[in-house]
C-alpha cells in the first residue's frame, strides 16, 4: 500500500473516532440533563409537600387555640344580674347571631389586669374587618349589652365569619338569637367559625359548649 493511501486511511479513522466521541458526549449530556431535571422535580415536589404539611399544622394549631380559648371562656359563664335604667332586673348576657357577650369566671389573675384580678369579667366576642375580636371589661354596664366594641383586641385576624346559636333549655331547640330579657341562660352555645387562608375558605368544626349555670335564677 502506498504512503498516501495509509495517511488517508489514518485520517478517516481519526475522523470516525472524533465523531463517536461527540455522539457519546451528546448522549452523556442528555442523560445528565434528564437526571438533573428528575432531581429538581423530586426536590420541588418534596418542597411543596413540606409547605402543605406545615400549612396544615399551622391551621390545626390555630383551630386548637381558638377552640380552647372560646370554650374556656364560655364554660365559666356566670348568671350575673343587675338593675337596668328602668329599675328592672336584667341578666347580663348578650346573644346575637354574629356576636356573644357574657359574664365569666374564666380569668387569668397572673396577667395582673384589673378584669382578671376581680374574679368576674365581662367578655364580648365579635368579628369585624380585622378578624375575630375579644373585649374584656371589669365593669358591668348597660352599654355592654348594646355591643360596645371599644378597647377590643384581635384574637385571630384570619377569621372570616362568626355565627352563634343558643340552645333553649325549655324546648331543647337551637335559635339564632337569645332574648336579653330572658331570666335564664341558654343550655349551650354553638360557635361556627370560618377562616380565610391564602384566598381559601376553611370551615372549622363547630364549637359546642354547655353552660353549667343554665336555668339558674
């Protein structure tokens, strides 16, 4: 074989060798890209799952706190009566479809606040544009029974709605409002709350609390 032919054959082999190497690089790059995309997808899925679990835990904790606070306050309801402007005895209980006011023995003396040190305090629960609010007062005034909201603090700003029902111990039926002129308390109070979380409405389980002093004179 002539020298020129040998050189031509060697060059073709070199070209073929370089061509296979490029294909191998392309295949390796494609496989690497697929692996990276797979890892990224798994990481993204794991991240979303973690965020969802964390969000659910936060909502569950919020529901537990609200349930515990509201139940504790209602369980301490006391049938406090006073004489109104007309000289008539009146039970200090305000039961509406969207708010609730009552005198309770559920206090925390450790706070050092006057209404917690007194042993009895007026509590008013309602919802406005800032969320679910609570007003505590040491004074049992006629204006309290009119739903005075001054000095209230926010319990939870994610509460979108509040509705209340009252169990009449006479006929054992639930009703939307409790007549403030009644001489006895309802047998139980049912609270329904809806939360707003990231644009989604969350219906939480009803809070039903029995009133131990219901029907007392």
